[in-house]
C-alpha cells in the first residue's frame, strides 16, 4: 500500500472505516492462511464468466468499435476484462499476486486476446514506472472490479486509474464490504462483532470529493464462480476468512449448511470519464 496521506475528509473517513475491519492479532496468529488473501481458483475465468453480463456492457460500450485497449487493475484471473474481447483487443492486467496473473495470462492466451501482465500494487507500479521513465501507458478503458474495499489509500488509487484512462473508468464493488458475508460466522465462532461500513456510498463520496461525478448503476451480481457452489471449497474459504484451523472443518460444514454466508447478489458499478485534469500522484 502506498503511504500517501488522504487528500480529503471523505478519503480519511474511508481509510478509518476500512481500518476497523482489522482482525485482532491473537486471532490472526492462529490462522493457517492469511485471512485477507484470495484463493486464485475463486477468481478464475470459467463458464460462469458471461460476456453478455450487463456489467461488461458498461465497459464495452466505451471501447472503439474496431477494438481498443483495456487496463484491468486487481485483475485476478481476468473475469472483469477478458469477457470484453474481441472488442478489447489488448488487455493489461495488474495484480499483486503472481498466481492470479498466471491464470490471467493463460486465460487471455486461450481467448486469443493480446495481453500483458504487471505484477505489483496499484498505484505504486504506475508511479514507479513513471519515475523510471517507462510509464505503464494510457488505455482506452480502465476496469477495476472488486478491489476498492482492499484499498485504504483510495484517493491516489482512483486518481491513477483516471489519469491512465483515455475514455473511461468502470469500477465495480458490492454495496457493503465483501467480508460482511461472514459477519454472522464471526459472531458465532469468535463472538466478534464486525463493522458495517464503509459502503459503496462512501466510495462515491470519495470520488465526489476528488471532483469526479460518476454514473452509479446498480446491477445484479454476475454469477459467482463455480467454486462458490462447491461445499468443499466453501469450507476452505470459511476456514481462511475466519482464521480457523482445519480441525474445525466438520463443525464449519455443519454450521454453513444452516447459515450460508450472505454473499451479495447485487453490485454497484461506478463509471466516469478518463483523461481528467486530475494531477497524477507522480
Ligand atoms: C477480489 S479479487 C477480484 C479479481 C477480479 N477483478 C474479479 O473481479 O474477478 C481482488 C484482486 O485484486 C488484487 N489487488 C488488491 N489490491 C490491489 C492493489 N492495490 N494493486 C493490485 N492488485 C490488487 C488481489 O490480489 C486480487 O487478485
């Protein structure tokens, strides 16, 4: 994470609310896998990644009809950008996780879409590239799905997304923090009350404070990957999220059968023009 101080009260408030999601150290110490990390299999392109999903139309309609370039920040396995092909002729994926980028590259390859991978955290990789004289470049459209709730220092992140976009940015997030799905389980297994905010409205407030007036579009959530319907994968996911050991698997399985996690069924898409006058963080 970059260490830039928040620029506006809305940005400071976002960071403060995200910080309230910290898991007590004594609980994290018992985790077998870092609770905030993602299993790459969950974000793989599979047959549930529907190119006709309305969320993709928001980006596709910005792209030139004869094809354009896309930057996908926090690309995971490419579920947010690869469905934009063939209108997206070239897709650049940025992710802090090498395992995710490997999946992204393999899926782009099999879809016949030109691709490039940049490993590292946004906006740090863009800032470093700019300073070293080989900027990441400019892209027709920038997409960023299901990442903002991972970003305490949201303002330079958003400014950098906007700066490198020629035509527009589409950021997608659930209305509430994605870990809210596990709040009841946290209460049950650890007797811990989890926070409520921030919400997508707080993300909009940050954009407004930066002088950006995004379109705000509520959409049904694209199908979760097959992984989400697999009971074995769900127990593994719960174990990771809740910092529990595999010795609790039977207990988890029984509890989840009666209390499935409250995964959100709708998302909020924020779309705004690129190439703004915002000063980049460089
Ligand atoms: C929840 S996954 C979403 C993946 C994909 N966008 C999708 O919708 O399927 C979030 C991804 O963002 C990456 N990520 C989180 N913060 C990031 C940052 N500041 N820079 C680059 N990648 C980041 C994580 O490694 C992870 O792969």
